[in-house]
C-alpha cells in the first residue's frame, strides 16, 4: 500500500517572507494574528524593560544619591559643621559626575589656600625678645668657656648655640628656624654676643698683665674666674684654655689676628694628638704649666683639680664633645 504523499512545498510569492510550517508570524499588520500572540509580544517587551531598569549598569541617579547624601550629612554632623557648610556637602553629594565633584574640590582647596596666606600675612613679624636675647647671651658665653670648643670663631662657635636654642626654644615660635629671614635675626644676635664676649676676654687678658712685674699679674685662675663671671665653675680645662690665650697674647701682636692665632694653636695641638684625648690634655697642660711659671700660682689654682662643673655648662661641654 502506497504511503500518503506530503503536499509539495510552494515558495511564497515575491515580497512575502517565509514562515515555519504550522506557525504564522505575528505582526501588527497581520489582521489574522491571534490575541494570544499579541499578549506574548507585550509581555516580552515588559520583561525586557524591567530587566534594563533593574540592571546595576543603568542604575538611576536617584538610587545612589540619597545614600551619599545621608552619609555626607552624618559625617558633617559628627564633624560639627555649620549649616551653610552642610548645604555645601549636600551640593557635593548631588553632583552628577566625578568631574563636577573635582571642580568642587578644586574651588575649596584654593579657598583654603587664600585663607592660609591671609593668616601668614597677618602674623606679627618675628623679633628677638629680651628673654630670648638673655638666653642667647648665656649660651654664647658657655660655648666660649667650654674646654671642648674647637674654634673660637665661625660656625664652630655659632652652631652649638643654635642647636641649644632649637632644643630649649625660649619662647621662639614653632618652626621659626625654617624661615631664613627670621632665623637670620637669631644668628645675628649670637654673633653679636660672641663678638662682645671675645672682646671682653681680650680686655681681661690685657688687664691681667698690665703691671711690669710678673709677680703682680693675675693668676690664671683669677683670670678665668673674671671671664666666667659666675656662668660656670673654674676647672683645670678652662684654666688651660685661658693660659693658651694669654700665651698667644704675650707672644704675638695683640691687636692683630689674635683669635685666628688662638684657633691655629688649638688646631696644632689637636693635630699632634691625632684624636687621642690624653695627648691633647698633655698639650694643653703644657701651656698651663708655663703660665704658672711666668705669672704665678695660688692655692685656688691648685684647688680647681677636683672641681665638678655645673649642670648647664656640663651639658654644653658634652654637646661640643659629641
């Protein structure tokens, strides 16, 4: 028995699209499309629209801004900002793009910069007070009286005073040493006082040998005590320094290159000692012994062997030694 034959496929007329057998393409132009097919199309459109709205990639501004605004208000209140500042926070959180927020930040940074510059301009000029000046003079004297000082002029004498001032401050404004113009005023005071102190040392040396009779000269202990004026105790180390100064004064031209000659003598002793403290001490003791021979010695001179230096002077000595 022959199988029933399928009807032959006929291509659609020109201009009409092909459809799957048993189904018809549902379009709004097709008057014969069923109601079920129309419902399927509408449901499909609604699902697609809903999916796009719920996607994180297309989240609306209204879904993110409220949380930023709440956070901004919370932080603003915790930081105790003013009401007008709170409004600025709201405006910042409502900015639609990062570029807008960057503009807000730039404006605020420039505003803060202007305020800081105004504060700096309105600050009073730094001046060395009497309290600070008195302490500069005290430290300057202690440095020049130290038995550990390398040179009596230049940075070797000035820098130790600077370092002590930076440590103890004495009412100086914070970071004043970073302002070159202001710190220059401090350095000038240090240099002034040390110049005056050195001049006084030289006058006292000259006065100590005025009498032609060496027996009438001041002993080195008495001379050192007049130089210290109570700022420190007179030790063997200080007496040796003063003896070296008087040796330079007596064996050179007092009015010419006195302090450079003293510096040269100290440098020569250090070079000979080659860093050995005992050798350096022996070199200084040589000048102290010669001074005793020429200008005499007293019981006070002999008694300074066991003198313990004052706390402040010892701190200066230790700083110079290190």
